[in-house]
C-alpha cells in the first residue's frame, strides 16, 4: 500500500472513532449531528482515496480499527487511568462496552459509512480530485 492510502485510512479511522466516542461519552445513542459528521468524514475520505476498490477494502480496515479503538477507550482505558479501582471489573467493562458499541452503531452507522465512502470514491473518480502519486 502507498503511504498516502495508509495516511488517509488512519485519518478516517481516527475521525470515525472520535466522533462515535464523543457521542457515546455523552449519551447512549448517536444524534443526527454525529451521523452527519460520520457521513461527511466518509465522503471526504472516499474523495481522497478515489479508487472504489481501495475505498471498499480500506473500509473494512477502518471498521476493524475503529471498533478496536472505541472498545479500548470505553473499557480498558478507565482501568489503566485508575478511574475503576479493581482490575477484576475489566471483564464487566469489556462486556458492557462491546454491547453498548454494537447497540448504538450496528448496522446503520457502518452501512452509512460504507455508502458515504463509495459515494465519495465515485465523486473522486468522476472529478479526478487528486492526482495519482
């Protein structure tokens, strides 16, 4: 993979993870504003990637990394920082984090991110926004 593609996928992962985490820290569901931000991030990432094959393959990398980061931040990070006193609570935190993330994001958010990436990739191919490096 080219460094440009890796950089764009890392940015897409960080944007997706941070938007979902910000929403989940304040409420158990995503608001329309968070959905809009996720859609815009996916469209812009698709525009930058331009190749539909790269967008679809990169999407699966983004989803896997985003889920890992979100679950890590919701479950393991409180134990590491000392917010939760007992490390034995890690199992409970991990289970509840997985359930909360799946309930709030699956399948709508991930389908919308895929469609936004494909839409952005189509726009990028049509307009030839970025030159191949």
